């Protein structure tokens, strides 16, 4: 996410998905069109990697961009995911939107504190597009790369 924020800063903005859709294939050169900028980022910052500070930043500033190892997410269907084995190498970007103090974790047979993650795989995945993962031990690297956009300017589409 930090690389994406850096790109948006340097390029002068980002286009709407409709104007520059993801194709999943390498199409060669960048086709960014500055005349179709939909949003700009004035600045972003990296959030301290302490869970209490991450939670406080989330409450104060709203959703945070986080990196995660998505292996355990592949089979998620609900509850609080507390994988017994999960790499901490980051391979997916998600949005940290909330947290809770006690949710049932089926694999642990008890209540566990958790983070609430919004994923990009759509509402038919997980819990209506969301994922609850154990909080407290950097599970799947969720606390390893956390950042927030300090200022955003959304352009009018009219």
C-alpha cells in the first residue's frame, strides 16, 4: 500500500476504476490519464506497529491500509480466524476497519479479540466481504505494515 500511496503522490492522482479497470494481465505501458484524476493524496504515514497504537489510530482516523499473508483467508467462511500456522510474509493488501474484544474462534474453541478486515474479493466472500482475524500476536503479519492516508481530495465526477 505504501508503494501505491507513493505512486499516487508522484503521479498527481488516481483514476476511477471505471476509467482504468484492472485487467489481470500485463498490458505494457501505463495508460494513466491526468485529465481523469478522481482523487489525490496529499500525504500518508506509517502507523506504529504496536496494537494499541494501531487501534487508537483506527478510532481517530478511520480505516487503515494493512498488509497480510492471505493464505488463511482462502477458506474463511465466518467466525474469528486464528490460524495455527500462518506466514508473516505479506502478499495481500486489505483495509483494517474495526476490532472487537471477544468473538468466537472455532479452531481455538473460545472467544478471542479480533481485527475486522474489509477485503477486495467482494460481498460473496467471507462474512459479506469481511474477515475477522485474531488480534494480539501479529497473526499472518497483520500488524507488520500499517499505513494511513493523511489527506485526500476527491474530485467531482460531474
